C-alpha cells in the first residue's frame, strides 16, 4: 500500500523535472547556424541572402518569433510590403505584445494603399479583446501552469501545517490561485479557438478584385491592394470569402491571398 | 430659246459679211426697251478663234437675268472663212431713262479690242403685248392688274407644291425624311423663295441643303410636269403622339404661257401665232402631314437605354493597355451608325478608384446628305493610373432601339485589362479616411533592428497549449496534491487503528501476560511472577485508556478511571492489587495469601474492570 502512495506523489515530480530539463528552445541549436547566417547577411545589407537563409528555415517548418521578425525586416528593407506584413503578423501571433514587431508592422502598414476604417467596437468587448490578444494561447497556458503549481504547493503546505492559523492562511490563498489558474486556462482555450477560427490573410497580389460570388463572372464589389489584412471566413475551391474590419464581405481568388 | 439663238446667229452672220477680221462689237437688241421688258446685249468678236474671256462692264442700271451664253459661228462668204464668238446677256432695266453700257474689252493675240459704249433707252412698258413680228422680244409682259383673270387660275393649275414623308407611323426618335417638291408645267419661275421657314415642332430636324433646283420631268395626275425638290429635312420625333410635319409656304413669280385673247387677225396668224406669256405673283403651300409617333416599347427596355434609336455599332478602344503610374491612357468610346446621333448619350466608362478620370472630349461627326442621318459620336476619356497593378475595365454596354426590328438591341464592348507598373501614388483608397497624424509622424522613421538571438524555436503545429507536456504540467500538481492528501489520510487512519486494536485486545493481552505469570508461579519464580502481573495490569490500563506507558502513574490513572465512572471500590481493588505486587517484589515475606491469591485477584480484577468500563461506555453512549 505504501509503495503506491509514494509513486503517486513521485510521478508528477519526475515528469516535472524531466520537462524542466528539456530546454524551451527545443530546436534552437538546429537552426542557430542558418539563423546567424541570415543575421550576418542582414547586417551586411544583403537582404536577398538574408531572406533566403531565413526562408530555408521557415520552409523546414521551424517557427520562432525572432525568425519571423527578422525575415519580415529583410522583406521590408527590399520593399516587399505583403511578405513583410505577413511575417510581422506571424511573429506577433507568437508574441502578441512585442513592441518592436508592433512598431515595424505599423511602419509597413503605412505603405499599404488601402486604409480600411475599423468598425466601431463596444468598449467592453474592446477591453476584453485587448486582454485576450495581449498574449498567445501558449503564453496564457504557461501562466495557468505556473499558478496551478503555486496552488498545489500551498495545498501541500496546508496538509502538513500544524497550526490552524497557518492552515487558514494557506487555504484562503490557495483556493483563489486555483480559481485564477482555471480562469486563465479558459482564457487560453478561448485564445486558442480564436487562433484557430479567426484566421487572417494578407493580400499578396498588387491588386485584386473582391467579387460578390465565388466565380469569375461575378460582379466586382471593390478592390484591395497589396499588403491589406483581411479575415478569412470560408474557402471554396479556388475562392476565399474574406471580411474587412469595416464589415465588408466578398470573395477573392485564393491565389492572391496568404494566410497568416 | 433655241429659236432665238438661231436668229442671233443669223444677225451675227450678217454682220460678219461686212466686218473685217478681228473686231469686237457690242449690240443691244432692241436698244429701246419698255420697263420690265427683257432685252439682249451681245458682245461679238470676229476673226479670231482663240480668245480669252472678255472683260464685260457691269450693268449698273439693269438686272442680268441670264448669261453669258457663248456662241461660236463659222461662215464662208465669197470663198472667205469668217468666224465669230459671241457672248449674250439677257438684261432687264430697273428704271426709266437713257443709260449707257460701257465698253467691253477683250485680248486677242496681244491686241486689246474694245467695243463702243451702248446706249439703251428705257421707256414705259408698252400697253399691248408685243406683236409677234419682232422675234427678239420673246415674252409678253403684263402688269398683274392688267392680267386677265384667268392667268391666276392658269398658274394655280400649273404650279403647286407637295410634301412627302417617307413614313407616317414611326417610333419616337426614329428618323423620317420629309421632301418638299414643286411641280410646274407650261410655266417658268422667275423667282421662287420661301415665305417662311417651316417650324418642325416636336421634332429635332436636320436640314439637307439643296444647292440648286434640279428639274426633272414627272407625270402627275396624268399631266406632264417638271418637278424639283426645294427642301429636304430629316426629322426625329422627340415625343410620342400625333405630330404635324408643317407645310412649306412659297412665294414666287411665274411666267405662264397664256393663250392669246386676241382673235387671230389673219389666217397667217393662226399658223404662226406664238404662245403668249404672262407673269404672275403666286404664293402657294404644300399640305401638312400628320405623323403618328409611337412611344418606345417598355417591354425589354434595357436598364441602360439612353434614347438611341436607329441602327448602330459600338466600339471602345485604348491607345495603350500597358503603362506606368501617372502616364495617362486614353479610352475612346464610339457609336457609329444611322439614327439620332445628336441626341443620344454615350455610355460612361467605370474606372477603379486607382485612376483619375478627366472629363471626356466628345465629338460628333455625322451628315444627312444621303437621306438619313449617319455618322459617329465619340468620347475620349483621359485617365491617369495612380497605383500599379492589373486593372480590369468594366465592359460597357450600349443599348439602342432598332425601329426596323421593333426591339431593343444591346451591344457590349470587350474587356480590357490595364497593366500598370511603377510606384504607387498614395491617396487612392476604397474608403479613404486620410492618413492619420501619427502615421505622418512615422513616415520618416525606419524599422527596428533584427533580433540576434533565438529564444524559443518550435516546429510548425507544435503548439505548447494542448500538447502532452502541457497536460502533464497542468495536471501533475493536482495529482501531487491529491497524492499528498491521500497519504496523510492513510497515515491518520492507520494510527487510529492501532489504538482501537490495542483497546480491543487489552483484556486478551492482560490474560496472555497473566498466563505467563501463572507459568512463573508454577516454576516458583516469585519475582518474575509479580513483575509479570504488574506489567499485565499496567499494560491493560495503558491500552484501554490509550495512554503511553511512559505517562502512566497511579494519579492520572485514578483520574481517568474516575472520569470513566469507575466505582471507588474497584479503584481500591486496583490500588490494593498494585500495592500487593510491589510489596511482594521488594519484601516477599510480607505478602499474605501467596501467588495464587494474587493471580486469581488480578484475573478477577481485570475482568471486573472490563465489565465496568463497558457498562460505563454503554451508559455514556446511552446518555
């Protein structure tokens, strides 16, 4: 009987130590070389080379905030508006609150022809959106884990504390921690679903017609230019239904669009 | 007329016989004329075959009615050939008096020949028509008041105007042609003018100019007439309903052939009497025509129909389809064909907002000479592309009503794609909100520098959230907590069980010890015996009262047992029993009754105490 109890306690600890032993940058050493080559080319002003170095890593399926950010910078330097916006957006998807990426994206957006006015948003939902969008789902998940560990630690102390005063303090600080952690976990789930369903795209062709229906002969509703960010609503064969921040909806050729 | 020319030639011929070669003469026939009468002036050069145009003086006081008619004559007389060229004018005096016609000159073979001035005497018009004996005065002249009453009738019979329209039932906007014709027989117009220009009310009219009257023989109502078109117009009805093509009012002066009133003077006259002419002022008009104008059908009317009626072709063109930003492109829209070109409107092209479109230059080119209005109407649009890209220019549609088919036709222009290269010119937006202030501030700035170190790298699709390690990390503290909780519970429970067991087995344990003591007693080991008995009693009490052996003392046992409601006699028995055993340990001789009595007493005591404790616990639980 006693052995089982011990295993139950030790297993999470073993797991935790194993996970903590794995470096967070799991693949960092694999792409370090290519990444630094790209950086060197960038510093030398060879933006074309930098792009090819970075892009090689992206094509291999590596994802990193710094990789996307640097690639976007290189594209920006060469005046490739659409790719630079695309990669800034990708970088911000990993680190939504990064000030440098936000600043550079703003500069890149200045070169976009279309200035699409925002649909007015309810204050409360704006506030909620700003909270939820400030961190990625992974970042929220990390916070939920940190809090639940604290809660567990408080719980353990609670069990073995002798005095009732100590027990009371630990109980009333441990329960809110659990509650907060669960809330943040829900936030993370919410953010994750937003990341999955609210996919956005960047217009890649210099200009494209937005049509009323997914067919070539459909009526042209309006036109968008390179670099514009649109929300992807639906995809049908070669066509994508998009939505603009001001609520306009239309269909466009999927070829002229790249998902973030 | 030919008749008289013959006479002139005869005269000239006579003259030639007397004149030498290369002379230039002028002659008036007659030299005395009545007011309103016509006479002829002939300039003749003889003896020359190659001459230029003579320099004829102006006929100030006369009206030139005709001429010059040129005549050439070659004659042989006395074996000599003589030739002459004459220029004849028909003149009419303006007023009475004696007038001079100045000399005429002509250049003949480096020489300038000159005629003598002519003197013409103009007198009152003769009372009677000139007799037929003077053939040089062909037209009898009479003032209207002196005309016989039947002259007007005669004119009416022989002169009239008619209007013809080619269609009397048309659609609104459909072109129709109106022709006004005059008919004349046995008479000639000396003057003909419009009394009033026709007003085409309800029509848009395009006049076809008539340079000169072109008389052609035409049979009308069984009679031979000369007819000529005096006016022709193409009309476009501008509204539906019954419209009137107005009549044409004409004013004229007519020479009409009249039968002489005079009875023939002699039989000779009967044969040689010539027709006589009278002049009459005559105003006449054509009839007006009613035209039924049908409205254009509403069924099948295209949405973009703009009033074009006729038959047209439609074309659009670009001067180039590839250009750079700010380099203008011209789009031409052209409608060609027959119909109301003047009033139709061309379709307007639609350009994306990335183009600046300037007002079009329009031009109409059409003519009505061929009996219908045809030509083209075009508009040139100058557009300046502002942003690079591939732009589609919407195809234009042009709709018109074809009256011959009675339905609407729609023509489409082809699609055009404009390829624009170059730098974008800011400012063209789908819903421009203008550049914001903060944006302007940012314009001069550069992007922030690249990151030099990687913080975390993952493979695509390997999100932390939802991954096994995430669940492990999130759930392991829960497991840890509940594991700890369970372990603590278990320990507590175990601890509790030990006490219960001890309590339950207290009597058993005591009896076991007492049995050991009995063994010692039988072996005569007195010391071991008492020792064992004391341990049995103390052990029993320790287990039963859940007190550690170390804490046992007579005082706290008495206290606890009293609490449990144990009788003082039983407590006295315990004290006695303990005293007996302790005394027996240190001074065995002082013990009464020996080991047997102590053994039985201790057995009895534990049994009694057990009963008493059970009873008191029962009573406790009952109360």
